[in-house]
C-alpha cells in the first residue's frame, strides 16, 4: 500500500505538470489554479505513505529507499518545470540555478546514502547512518522532516498560484511584491534543503572512507 501511494504521488505530479504545460492556458487559467490543491494533496501523500507503511506493517529498508526516490522525482520535476516556465515578461518563475543546486544536492546525498546502505545503514530509523545527535535532529527528526515538507508544500503551491495569477491578471499592480514573496520562499526552501544535507555529508564521510579503504588495492 505504501509503495502504491508513493507511485500514485509521482503520477499525480506528472499529470499536474502536464496540465500546466498545455499549449494555450490563457482562456483556462482557472484550470491552473485548480491544480494547486491537487499539488498540495500530492505533497501530503508523502506523509500518508509513511502512515500506511506503519499501519500495514510495510515499513522496511526497501520501502524507505522507494519513498526517497519518489520524493526526489517529485521535487526535481517541480523545480525543473518552474525553471523552464516563464512569466509574461519572459522571466522564469524559478532561476535556473535552483534546479541545478537541488539536482546536485540530491545526487550527492543519495550517493552517500547508497554507500551507507551497502554497509548496513539506512537513511532513517533505528539503524540510521546519522550518529551525531545534531545530525539526527536535522535529518531524521519529525520536526525537521515535517518543517521541510511543509515548506516545500507552501513554496510549490505559491509557485502554482503565481503561475495562474500571472495568466489571469497579467497587469496586476502588486505582482512584483507577489514575485518577491514567492522568490523568498524559494530561497528559504533551497537553503533549508542544503542545511539538511550537511549532516548526511558529515556522517557519511566515514562510510565513503571505509569503502575507499576496502577497494584500495594496496601498493603495486
């Protein structure tokens, strides 16, 4: 059930993006706006699949990795879409550096987690790769995961509202202030994401070092 919810969340995101990418949205801006609550639901499903895993005793290492993969697809697909979608003036809704930074962050942290997983450690849970207390608080604690999930939800929904608003009222006088507020949310989300990646890099260095030592062929 949990993995099914994760897969459904990814499919729903692709459907939302497909609607937002339709050729002529001017006469149906309300459809863009309608996608916002669906987007919020898709993001909420991240918590729902975790609940389902616990409820139906499906919590396992493979499920945790599948959930992380689903999160990555959802996040990176949305960041990429908003980076290529432009406003009426031709400016992208999200600067290109944002998806580049987030893709780099995802690849590096998931690489380290994969190395740790090969050595018997999981991203979360009792056998977590995070050993330091501060590292667990920033990456595995409920408040951190909840805060990051909530911030992403607010940020992506705000971008969705901006997308619809600029089509419905392109000449709105307060649009510059709305753009500024949304851009602040984007920066806050990216910064928090990077901060949460620091413990993975810090605690993960020993797993990378251990693997390097194992693969070292020794002197000639």
